[in-house]
C-alpha cells in the first residue's frame, strides 16, 4: 500500500515521514532502504526517492558506502560516546557563556516545564521537549553557525535519545532535575558550575546508553 503524504515539497514530506519512522523504530537499525522501495511506497519517481534518501544520509540517519544500498544507521557504544563528546564540546561552552551573563533562555525554561508536566507519562513522551531544551540553550547564543553546527548532530542525537527513553534508562524526574540544575547555575552566573552540571547530565545518559548497547547490541532500537 502506498503511503500518502502532504506535499510540502514532496521530497520534504517523504523525508519527514521516513525520519519519523526511523525515530519511532518502525525502520530499525540496519534496515535497508532502496530507491525502488521508497519510490514504490510513496508512489513517486526514482529521482525523487533518491533525493529523499540523500537528505537522510546527509542528516546521518542513513548510511551507505559507494554503490551500496542505504541502511538505517547503526550506533554502537563507541559511536554513542563520540556523539555525546561532540555534544558536550558545544553545549558546555554554550552554558559557560550563558552563565557569564546570567542569561537564562526562556525557551529552555519552557521546555523543562513541559518535561516536568510529562514526568508521569511514558519516558518516550520526554524526547521532544528534551531535544527542545538542549537546542534552546544553543540557540540562545544567537550565533547562526554554532546553531547550524549543533543541528548537524541532531539526527544522531535523536537516535540516541530514542534508545535511552524507549529502554527507560533514565528516570523522568531525574532528567527534569538535572535540567533545572543547569538552569540554576546559569541563573547564578556560575560558568564552571553550569558546565559541570551539563557535563554530568550528558555523561550519565552517555554511559547508560553505551552500557546498554554493549550488553544488547541488537539490530534495532
């Protein structure tokens, strides 16, 4: 059966639908995604399917070698650690700079308020506001290149977060509390404390996820 999408452009709509299916685990790690399959599923021409696949490769959600079929990216423990290290490099410097002027981003406060409201819900309900929280911190710098650099990581970051939350590796309240601690250190004008709170928060998730992947490195999230 063909999957129907609303043309944003049609390529954008296909990319958005495939991205959602990857995030939800419908397309598991290692799943092959051919141009013919995408073209058939969405009732589009092969060049359109190819363009959608290329976009997802650029977003680091799909991977493929030369002349090979694209597959949903597989993340092992070491890849996860690399992703979190890259995040920490960017986000630690961001919170230092925000704390230097005691600048608390309203969008980050709002995102964590939403997380608090969702504490009783399934862990996966926190994925979207958690992503919004961290993105809001980076965007508060007001530097378009820093924001663009951070967004280049977000596909892989979302894959990590989906695994963490779907496996309920982190307590919902702890996530909210650790976010609040970061905001408190920023508000207090404590750059070193804000960076430590951020690094502790990311390291906790990183090591839990890496350990989970080492013990259960199955083919999908």
